[in-house]
């Protein structure tokens, strides 16, 4: 005998601001379901999840839960006020005798339970909310963007946990790889309705495109029928002088049906305009080291970034990815070493905290109040790639409507804020794009478009991201930061990094002992004919030579694939260039070592 659903929603209707968000929506969640909840930004995914959790009440319809069902909900912005520490918050639903259960969760999600809420970042608060949900042992887990602000190792830990659990769960996430690995059913929220398919997210896009094709065919058929009946209404009545009231009513019904159809939201009209080309060499970093107190961020790091490169930065949270990015773009001076920026650089920056957006101002004010975008004397126009354009018209290109233009940024969802920041960036020409966590909160369609834009962009792109699928699609070079100052360069994206590294284990912080960061020292002669600086350099060279030899061996093995060039000529080219650079660097290092050894002798 089939068991009843855990949760059933029947004829749910909800209206926000005069527009129906849901209209007689019905769905059910079964025992053991592993469901992806997908839809465009603003389609109501988070609101629907809150209705499931009992946090939001619908205007009409019913929500039925099995008696005694424990529903756990992880929201995007948890309220941790009233708790002394993140640990207290996460353990608040547990019996004291079961508090031990949450310790592995703290470790897996990299949470310091002693952190005070007032000192916690948004990401730490979200991880604490996730730990609280996991510890609650809910029968049904509702997870709204659980991977945001998690690094890849924590995402993989959560992925393994959800694979092993026998509990039902519903996921909202922008992370394709995460959804594809975990889900066996898909709920698609689209224009106030939901469709369910007993297939995981991996097959969603094919299903969606097929539905859209069928809709377009039916709409085309309806338009032809209306045209034919309309022609009869004019010509037939004129010829016979009498009306066939049945056909007249049919025409009116057809037109009403066509008017009632809700038009699909199109893709945002995003595009990047290239400024005049930069110099061939965009960034050259030599022997850079940087530390915060005893914490080494990067040590003896060198890289040359050329025009057109797509460089990804990956590693655990807190390892210093954003710091290295700021060092390479000249925002922070390195503790040692040098960074040389190329010529004619025009930089566009997307920061992970969306700090360039004023949440208390309107979307309109955020664009017209920007000195680089505003048109002097006109508060309704902005400069878009050198051409004046009305604010509302430009916002519509990024899928915002007239009412939103005058509304506060604080009312926007995370995905909508990301789109607004992209609108600011893309209004200006650039040839160096710096993207720090751009994929958080964006829907699948916008991610697809962003990927295509980056592919077509003639400039250089630097990306920090934990989205494995996105990295595989866009990155030509990956800088893996693994802690203790170690930053290693690999050809290709995330999967290429794993392949060259020789395993598929999640990235973890390394704890190998290394020498402290060397600061510039006064040049004084010591025994053996070497200065202090030369002696320190001689001590470091064997390690540098070993590192270069290991990287050369990995690149040589990677390039040994006879089908690599045919499958991915771009990756082949980047790997070849990386190999040449390392071979040249190795030759220089060996020559320098011989000269210093000879001088020391």
C-alpha cells in the first residue's frame, strides 16, 4: 500500500503587490524525495519554500503535513540574535545529552562554535543555520541556497552527507554540480505554476527547452487560428449580412485565451563592451609574499597573466583568495616582492559583498548616483557604454520592471542584487574583469548568459568561485590556494586541476611547515661571500626548483593526451604556454643556484 505524501500543497494562491505569484498551485513531497526546486530569480522559489515550512501563509489553498512531521528549514538570512555564540544557536534545538552529535557538523562545515554572532560574517551565520538544521534530524529538510558562502571542501562534505541521509529534502541552489549529484526529482516554478518530473536536475534543461518549444508551437497555432477567425469575422459578415454568433463568441474566447497567456521572462540583455585592448602582459607578479600576523597568505609566488587569460582562484574559505586577487590588481601592496600592472587597463569589479550597492537607496539612485554612469544634468539617464540611456529602459534589459526601479535595493533577492551589480559593471567599457563570487544567487539562465559573455569577452578575467561547473566552463588557468602560503598554478578549470593533482579529494588546508615570509633585509656581507639576502635566496632555491620540476611533470603528463588538442585546443594552448614558462623559470632558477653556490664556495 502506497504511503501518503509527507507534505501536500493544494490550490495555493498568493499575491504580492497586485501581481499573482502563485495561482492554484498544487504539489506534494514524498517520503525519501530528493528534489531540486528550480526557477528564475523572482519566480517565488524561496516564498514557496517558506509556505512549505509554514512561515508564509498563502491567500488561499491548503497545506497538509503528516501528523508529527518534523520540517527543518534553512533560510538565507538567519536571525541569530539572542544567542551568545554560533555554537549556542546551532545547538539550541538539541537535548544537552545529544550536543555531541553536532561536533562533526561543525568540523565538516568549518564553524568555530565560539564565534560571537556580532563578529560572524554572513557566510558564518548561514553555515551555523545549516548545522542547526542538520542537527535537528528533521524528517523533511528545506534548504534555500545551502552552498552559498561554502568553500568547495565544505560543499563536498554537505554533498556526501545528503547522499547518505535517508531523509527527504528539497534544494534551492545555483550550483549545477551540487544539484545534479543529489536530486532525483525536479519541481519547476514557472509563471505561478509548478511542474514536477521524476528526474533529477541533470535533465532539467533539456526538459525545460522541450516544454518551451511545445508552448511556442501551440502559441503559433493559436495565433494562426485567431487570424483565420478574424478574417472570417470581417469578410464573412460583409458577404452574408448576418452574424454567426457562435463563431463570434469563439473568436472572443480565442483572443481571451491568448491574452491570458503569461509571457515567459526572456534572458537579460547583458553584454560586456571591450575597452581599447590592454597591453599583451596584463599582470606580472614576482616573488610576492604576504601575511597577516603569523598567517601566511602567499609565499614566493610568481605569475604572468596575459591579455585574454581566464584565471580562477580556488581554495578553502579564509585561505586568502580575495587578498591575492587584490594584491594582483594593485589594491593591496604585497609584504614582499613586486606586482607590475600592464598598460591601458580599464577594470570592472564585482565584489562578493556587493559593497558598491547602497541598500537604502533605490535601484534608480544606485545607477544615476554613480559618478561614472550618471549623465550631467539628467537624473533619468545614465551612460551605457558611451551612449545616454534612460534608467528604466536599461534596468528592463536586466529583467527589472518599472515598479522595482523606484524600490529600495534592500527589497531585492540575492540574485536580483547580483544582476543590478552586473548592470553597473556592464554599463562601462573594460578590458580586465575581476569577479569575486559572481555566481552566488544567480539562476541557471543568468549563469548560462554570464558564461557566454565571458567566452566572447576579448579582455582578461580573474574569477574567485566555488562553483565547480562554472569554473570548468570558463577558466583556462586555476590558482589553487591550499593554505600556509602555498599557491599552485594549474592549466584548465576545476576538473583539470583535480586531474593534474592526481586525485579527486576535496581541497583541504595544508599544514606543511615552511619558512616564514622573508622581508627585504639590509645588504651586509657574511662569510662565504654572500649577503644575508643572497644566503636566504640560496636556501629557498632547492624548494623552488623541486616545485617547478613537479609542475612541469604534471603539465607534461597532461599534454601527453593525444586527443587533448582536438577536444580542447584552448586548454592545450594554455597548458603549452604554462609548460614553456615553467621550463624557462626552472632554467633561470638552476642558473641562479649554480652562481650562488659558486659565490658561496
